[in-house]
């Protein structure tokens, strides 16, 4: 027991349907929480602090609702509300000792909250912990509720609190990429497809594209967040509302809105709202799409900065730390690398969330604990990963203009610009000569006398090659 809290060796005896058990006398948690802590030693972690606060908010709103209905007396309601407020403020979190991954569809987490709140409320009313005749975890704190509406609602509330922090960082990234696109607007570089030279592109265009895709990710996540605002409080066990007062369903949502300051809505069908948790699949999918895009951007930055002497060397990433314990002076792209790893983790979490959601049976999904564990991890690692991406990488990127120009001028890919003027076949002939001799495409075109020098200058104008507008240029050789 000492592994959970450093309590003195004094105990109180509590009982549940399994039997009697000694609980540390000073503990606010009770017998059901202790059994869960002993049964589920899985991650070595504890319940997320925001999830704890969300549970307390639900219990507070429920106590207020039950008092308004007239089935909970004022003294007990006030004590429960005050205990919940303490938890919402960050107190008693050490009493939430259940592992994030647990059997029982989250009953252990729900009972952990019920017991801690009940015992604190008992103290506030002048009693001793464990005197459940004063405030009972199930009869009073859990009144009108079930694990099956409390836990999914707490998961949604927690995600709704965490996601705005991720969106804030994504907006910072979007803005920083946009600024870089403007800064690099005049830098012409070689575009590549399938890792082979293609046609010229402006470095600013590439960064503008990165900014756009991050913007789409923000929109996707915001859309997915809307489904999280629909909750099933009042459903109790399976959506039929058994054991909840007939007025509870109508009053709980307005009260929970006030407590959380979140615009929540009741599920149109509480059986559906209890059976199906596709909203978590949806938000996870949006996070995964974002992770995929961020990883692709990180890949590009690693490639463009590769070298610095023997790679592309088109951009410079900020040097953040030594890159090797054996090679002096080596600096690695550590920030893009960590963004890649964050993305891999989120993608893996999405698979776990998808499988857990699919595994639901009949009226309930028993696997919400692992869904929340992985979802919260995805949101938070995304938040922190993007934060370091902006501050320690993207904002400090510089361009190697000279190197970019050199690669464009020596590329065979610019021969594509000749096609509208001399045709594909003749352009391919020049490309083959360039590959064989190593001569620049421009010099070969002039040497063969296919175009005049002023015409070649127009065709190979770097800026013109990066913008639509062929209809505005005269075809020199139809």
C-alpha cells in the first residue's frame, strides 16, 4: 500500500462486493480505488490531471442538478461542490492513483473520483474519512450517473481543454511558415519529383505550401472537435437513464455548461451516445493527418539541409546541439527528427484508438481508458512537438541562395521549359546531350543554334519558370 502514498501504518476497514479490505486511514481514496491500483499496474502512470479536473466538474454539476431537483440536501450538495472545487483547483490529485489503462470501462477512475470527493466532503461536514453514512461515494457523489456516461464525458471535456493548446501551436507554425515563404520568395531552387530533378520552384512557394497544409490541419481538427461537444450525461448505464431522476437529463447539461464554460450539447439518442464513440476516432484521425503532414515537412527540411557539403545544402537549419560523440563539428537536424518521431507516435496511437473503438460490444465500449490515454498523449506530444519545431527550427531557417542557383543552372530538368517552344522530342535530345557531356542545358541550346540568345534568356528566365503564364509568352518556334 505504501507504493501508492507514504501513509503511516494505520488503516480503516472498508468493504465492497468483493469483501473487506484495509485502506490507509489518511487516504481520501477508498476500497474500490485501492483494488484497482493493485490490479492495474500497467503504465506506472496515473490519471491525467485534466481528466481528474473534468471528473470533478461532472460531479459538481451533478450535485448541483440533484440539489435543484430536490433529491440531494443542501449540506451534502455544498460539501460535494466544495470538495470538487478543491480538485478543480489542483488539490488532492495525488489521491487519484489508478493507472490510465485499466479494465472495467473506467469504473475504477469513476470510483476513484467518487471516493475522494466523498471523503473530502465528509471531512468538510465534520466527519472522519470512511464514514459513508454522511456522504456516500455511490449514493450521493455518483447520484444519477454511471461510469458509462461520466467517463466518456470526462474524456471529451479533457480533449476539448487540451486541443486548443495544440491549435495555438499549429497556428504559430502556420504563421511562421508563411513569413518564411515571403522571406524566400525570390530564392529559385530546383524542384524535385521522385527524388529526381524536375523543374525550378521558388523556395517561398514550397514554404507557402507547407503553411497551407498546416492551415487545413487546423480546420480538420476544429471540425472534429465539434463532435466532442456532444455528450451522453443522463444516459447512466446504457442510455436508458435508469436510476437518474426524470428531471436530471434536462438539467445536467445547462449546469455542466456553467461549470466548464464549454458549450456542450446532449446526444439526440442516449443509447447511440453510449454505444458509439466514433467521435474519438474522428479527432484521432484529424491528429494523425496533421502528424503525417508535419512529418513530411520535417522530411523535406532534412533533405534540403542535408550535407552541408555533400548533400542538397539549399537551406540551413539552426544548429541546436552536437550531432556526434565521435565526429567533431557534426550537427544533426535534431528538431525535424523529433517531429518525425512525434508523428510516428501519433500514427501508432491512432491505430490503438481505432482498434479500441472497433472492439466495443453491444451497449458499451469497455476500452475507453486506453483510448483516452493515447488520445491525450497524441494531443500533448503534438503540442510540444510543434512548439519546439517553431522555436528551435522553422523560425531560424536561412536559405543558401548561391547553392540553390547553382543547382538550378546545372540541372537538366530546366529543359522542360523548352518543350512549348521546340517540342518534346528536340528537348529530350538536348537533355540526353546534357546528361552525357555534363554541359549546361542553356549552353547546348545555344551551341545547337536552336534558339537565339535573347530567346534562350526568356525561356530560361528562372522567375518565369516558377509561375503560370505560358499563354503570355510568345512561342519562338511553333
